[in-house]
DNA sequence: CGCCGATTTGAAATTTATCAAAGTTTGTGG
DNA sequence: CCACAAACTTTGATAAATTTCAAATCGGCG
C-alpha cells in the first residue's frame, strides 16, 4: 500500500475555494476568489464540530447558517417516502455548504456529516449583507453556485445514462479531481471515508450491486477501494470507462 | 378535450423571471427580480430565431452569449460516447439560459431548440459588466443559479431513486408547476411540445419503456399525454405517486 | 466474548432494455 | 391536395441487468 491509511488527510484547508487553475477567462475570478477567502473567513462567527452522522441542516428546521467545511466530509441528500435516499453530492474540506438557503429558504435539503467534521459557521444574514456591499464576493459565490450546478448535472448524467461500472469509475475520478485541486498527490490515490452504502446511494444503485461493481473494477485492475482508501491503478482505463473530462471542475 | 391544442401557447413572455410568488424571505428578491427584468431586457442585443432541433450552444464552440428564451422550448443535454443522451433540463419561455458560461467557459454543455424558438441574445461580457456594477442584478442571477441547481438536484433524485412511474409523475408535476408560475391555468393541463423520446432521455429511460409507463399512468386515470398535450387528471394521485413538493420551485 | 455495522457472496425474482415490426402522425415536394 | 418519407408511437417477445432476499464473514468496540 503506497500510502499510509492513517495519515491525517482531513486537515484544515480551503482547497476548493482558495486554489484554482487558471481559467479561460483569466485573472477575474482568481482575484475574486482569493479576495473572497478573507471575506468569508471574517464572516465565520465560530467554529463548530458535528459528530459523524449528525445533521447540519434538516429539511424541516429553518437554519440560518451556511458552513465552511474545514475538516471531514459531509453530504447533501434527499429522503424519499419510499424509504430510499439519494445523495446529491459529497462535500470535502474547503467546500462552502448550505449557501442555497441564502436566497431560497427550505431548499437545501438535508446536510449530514459523513465523518466527524469541523466547520466555520457563517450567519446567512451577514453573508447576505456582505454580498450586497461586496460585488467581488457576490461574483465568487455565483461562481461557486455555477460549479455546484455543473457537478450535480454530471451526477445526473452519471445516474441517468452511464452503466454502473462506468458510473462508479466516473465517481471516483471526479472525487480524485476535486481533491487534487488542493492536494495534487491525491489524484490517483486518496483517503475516502465513505461507506459502500453511501456511495451506492449517490450512484442510484443498491449497496449489494455496487459491491459487485467494485469487484468488477478490481478484477479489471482499474482501481480498488477498501479500508477507506481509493487507488486508481489504471487511470487511462478509468478515464476511458467513465468518458471523463474534468473541465467541468475547472 | 378541455383545451384547444392549437392555441398559441408559446407566445412571448417572461414568466420565470418576471413573476414569482411571495417568498419566505420577502420583498428582497422580488425587488431584485422585477428591477432585473428591465436590466436584462436592456442587455438584449437582438432577437434571434433558432429552428427546431438546432443548437444554440455546442460544447466545442466558444459561444459568448446567453439567451433569454422568449418563445418555444429548449433543453440542455449531454451526449455520451456510448451513444446515449442525458437531458439535464428543459427550458420554457421566460427562462434565462446559457448563463453558466458567464463564469465557467465550456461548461454549459449543449443547448438545443426543442421547438422553433425566439430568444433575446445577451452578450456575456456586457452581462458581466452589468453584474459588476449592479448588485441587485447579481443577486437575481445568483437566485436563478440556486433555483436551477435545486431543479437539477430534483432530477437527480428522480432518476436515482424513483421508480419510472413515480419519476414520470414527478416530471409532469414539475413542468406543470413551472409553467403555472406565469400561467396559473397551466397547472393541471398544458401544452407540451416534447416527444416521448426526449422525455425518456431526461428520465433515464428508453423511449419504449417510457411509452409503457405512460400507458400505465393512463390506465391509472392519473394523467394523459398525447398530441403534445398533458392532462393531469388526478392531481392528488399524481402528487402521491411522485412524492412531490413544489417548494424547491418557490 | 459477543454485538453491530459493513462487506461479500449466492440464488431467485423483478425490472428494464433490446430487438423487431406494425401503426400513426407529420412534414415535404410534386 | 396527394404521395411519400421520415419521425414518432405502440405493441410483443426475448434478453440482460438489477434488485431483493438470505446468509456468511469480517472487523472494531464496549
């Protein structure tokens, strides 16, 4: 095993927000984003810790906060009356979560801590006020919103039109890409604290079937996932399987 | 048939942007949105017409425009190497489309005219400039982005965790809700210029299977869809099937 | 040690896709 | 206005994929 599975991967950082490759439409957002970081940090009222499995935001409750995820992973999900769950997206350290309630109350579904997490709590009214006075911040948040939408759209494509094996390949490639923005070494092997059951609920599969899919990927020598650790053994094969193009992530 | 299928349903209007029910967080966005309309209209450089089936935006091409959909329907979609297509969302008159390329080049996938459409073309650089100087406009666009994300998230839930019958029910209820924002009479019966094949590609089904699903819904006396016309015969039954809650649409 | 959650495997049942073909509608050119 | 072609809808039969149900294993943890 090329990496130590016990290394502290969930340390504090701001990867998604602070680091970005140069873009077609250059400097503009980089400026916004770097400036933004300070603004957002200033808006953090206090640090909070949520235990594994606890809800940050629940549909019913009228939460008034957004969160800057500092360590650990969380996910947003929907619970259906038929007893199933669809996970919309997983969030990794650096992600800003719960911002949709900024403008649309009640519409961020559920947010749940997948591991123990540390977050910076941001009062939504202060954030609103900051947005109104700081145009650069507004652009940065807009950029985040577009990016989130692009990610969710890809998940829809995944679930709607890719076969389970290709879908799983796409999922792990996307995660690797997202993590590697802040930690380039995480592109082909990374710690992943998710259970098979959680991922299955993100991919629209049963846990049993997803387990078989993983075996298939292992037998193809494409990748492995065990003990909370993902290894993308054959990146090219995976990219081909997944029909993956990371441009939507930047 | 209670409605004339030949009535001009695709007339010019701005439903999605101009008309909105009151929200939990009141006046704020209404202000923004109504003010915004004028600003957006002012940004429209010229009116363009696209023929049915033509692409407004194609992945490869570096388009520099967003569009205000004035009449007709369009859709955003992804084409996969395996020959399938996933439709991400359909757009109805009043929708602002192609805005994601505002900040993320290359990431609006494909946009295609489902019917003959008339659009107001908005130069993306002018829109950017307007956003920078007009904070209210920025907030309105942010609101639109959040709403779009909520809609796509629901589609993901649909495709990932609802059975085809419930999925179809949800689809038609959502469309009805979206249309009824501007045209209250369209909530339970509306013109719908989509083919079964298009809807199947939005729902992650084959056209053949979706056709059987439609038959099932018809036999349930829940709804019918033929000749480009949708009738939601038993709204309660549909809502129950779909586990539908329109709050994400407002 | 025993329990609990997560993973793994097998077998059967169900759902959904695929293939094929017949109707039907729609649009176009003569 | 008709004839024809193309696209869309509908149905049946069959094949394939996926879920469901059941049970065994594994590992961590009190």
